[in-house]
C-alpha cells in the first residue's frame, strides 16, 4: 500500500513538472512570436524572454531531479523486498499526463501492484 502511495505521488509530481514545463516553454515561445507579429524591435521584451527561458531551465532541472528520485526509488523498492512488483495498468500505458485527480484516475484505470517475476 505504501509503494502504491509513493508511486502515485511520484506520478503526480512528474506530471506536474511536465505540464509546467510545457506551459512555460509555450509561453516563452509566444513572446518573440508576438513581438515579431507586432513588428516591434527585437529589444522589446528581451528581458522577459530571458527570465522565461531561465524558468524553463529551472523546470528542466526539477524534472531531472524527479527522474533521479524515480531511479533511487527503484533501488529502494528492491531493498524493502518489492523488487518483483511494478506499478502499471493492464494496457501497459504510461500514467496520465494531466495532474488533476491522478490518484483517482490511476485507480479507475486499474493500476495496482502486480508481480513481474517469480524470483
């Protein structure tokens, strides 16, 4: 049960960072596109674009940290004797991209601990 709670919380965090990264990158790309569409000088909005680009990089670093935490949890699950189980759904699909009610979505899609080897 604890492993399932950790897995769902990890999926929530990964999904949240991916969504934030997507939205921030979209925002960052909108700045020069609209500047160009308006025919404004390249100087207009430069600082804003630089700050937005810094936010993208910070989110990318956060994503890397979560990926590393995911790897560490794989090691930890073996240390507590859960090396033969994985969180998955019967269709083998990845967790949902959206972050709203991920725990409910995971349960509704039939995600649960299941054996992956007999050893």
